[in-house]
C-alpha cells in the first residue's frame, strides 16, 4: 500500500511550529511527513503546488483546502486525509 505523503511548508512564523506539531500529531503510520523550511529550501516546490502563505500543508500533491483560505486547522487537515490510510 502506498503511503500518504504530507508536506508542510514553513518559514519560522509564529503559527508554523504549532502547525508542524499538529500535523505530526495527526499523522498515522501510513503518513510520510516532510517539513520544508522555505528560508532554506523548497521554494520551487512550494510555487509548483500554489503555496502562497505559510504555514501550508500539501497532501499527496494537493494543497489542502484549509491552506487555501488561511491557517491550517485540525478539522481541515483531517478532511485533507492526514491520519487516514490511503
């Protein structure tokens, strides 16, 4: 079974670290979580996904809906599939 790929894009903002912790808390054993610190790397990948604000979360190549309208939320991340097997 393929793993769910979760990418978190951050840049040291006050909301970034709590979002990383939330994603890590929600992630299940079928989730592969990658953190991209845009201060160091990942800007091209972020642009390709349409990331315009941080923090943003991409699940299996798609920017989570909750990240298209503001800061990620627990319910929005769950709706995006984090913590659920593929």
